[in-house]
C-alpha cells in the first residue's frame, strides 16, 4: 500500500487498525485436499478468514474445517462419503441453507454455517452463536472524485436513495452502487440498515469485500472493516484493489457475526466445547479474532438467538 493509500485508510479505518502488526500470511483457504477435520462449516465470505484462522489455531488444526465462500465449484467435507461432495455455498444464507438441507437429509456432512447476519425467520431449529463483532463501511476507489480531502462520508438517507437509483450523484459526482452477491449476509444486513430500499436498475453486483470489483470511479459498495484490515495488512490475500473506506453518518454500522449450529446438537461435546459459552475454544481465542480485525463480544458463545434459516 502506498503512502497516500495508508493516509486515506487511516482516516477511515482509524488508528487502531493501522496499529496492527503486519503478520505473515497464514492458511486462509479450504483444508488441504484429503484433509478432514472434526467439524465442517461453510457460508459467510466476511468470516471465512477468521474462522480459517481459528481452525489453524485451535487444537493444532485438527478440529475446525472451514470452507471458503468462493473457489472450486464443489467441496468434499467428509472422507469416503459421496453424499458429502456438495456445491460450494457462497455467503451466509447459502451456508445456512446448506446446513438446513444437510440436517433434513441426515447426511452429517456439515456441522456449522458461518453467518454475518442474524436470523431471517422465526423458529428454533438453528442457534446463531455470536463470536465476534465487525464494522461495515462503504468502499470507493482511491481515485474516485466521490472522495474529498477528508475522504468520503455518506448518510444513511443518501445510501437509501442511491440504491433506489433516485439519487444518481453524490457530492456533485456520478455514483453507481454495487451490492454483494445474492445470499450474502453483508448484503441483507446492509440493506436492512439503510431502510430496505426497493432496489433500482442501476445497482450492480460484486463478490463481497473484493475491492478489485470496483472498476469505476463512480462505484460505491458496502465493505467489512475487518476484511479490509486483513487484506491491507497482508494477513490474507489482498483483493482490496484501489479502494479506500468512507464513513456512514460519520461512523459505521456495527454487527455481530455468528457460527450457526443445529439447536438439537448444542450439547454435543464437539459443538459445545468449540462454540458454546464464554469458555468455549472459539471464545477463548481472542488473539486470533482480533488479528483478523474483528472485536471480541461480551456475549460470545450465547445460545439465545434462534431461527429456522
């Protein structure tokens, strides 16, 4: 990252982000071919890297297998089980759906789903177990005229109008909104935060948190601060491209992130010891959580939040 980029990033991400030590890249992809672990999970792009990191950190890398949101068309989560070669779920909703389908089929191919959103429906079949917090801002290109000397600040009301395509300029400059792919938890969370706009025809699609997808100086998109920190800090593959982060209403939207499990399995030893309660292995590994730009949460491991999808 050049000096100008660091200055802009500092203005929008904050001093705490820039104070992170740049760490050597760690394993941040699917488990190696032929490597199978006790618990298998899929889903959110936002949390794939931190859960991969937890998978490497906890129990010597033998407990948690976390499969990325993008990559090969299919993944295999269990050894010698043809039912467990499945299409790769891309995003929170797709991961949760895959878990629900696995439960219904009784194939035991998945144990959890990563999610950057809470419940979508009532019910109690699933438990959304929080383990960290993320911040959501908006990304634009560094060379975008949407920026001024202090970067970009946009209001929630402006964002709603921009995504309804009733406002086509911002700060006197053309603006073109992008949204993450269908099934993204970031997409659903962001749209809820800006008032569930009726999306206009001007809205394009991108892979969430992939700054290289912002190919126009008019583009604007929601972006995870944690992913941005991990990318620009070279902890994971740096796909932030030429983007910088702007603020929303002078700050950002905050959200918890979850690992979703079948409620009926909360007392299973592996599930309980890994995810449930403040003393769980995931909750105790705050060092890994913060390394990836997320924040610990007071209710880590809570089993209060239920839903069916």
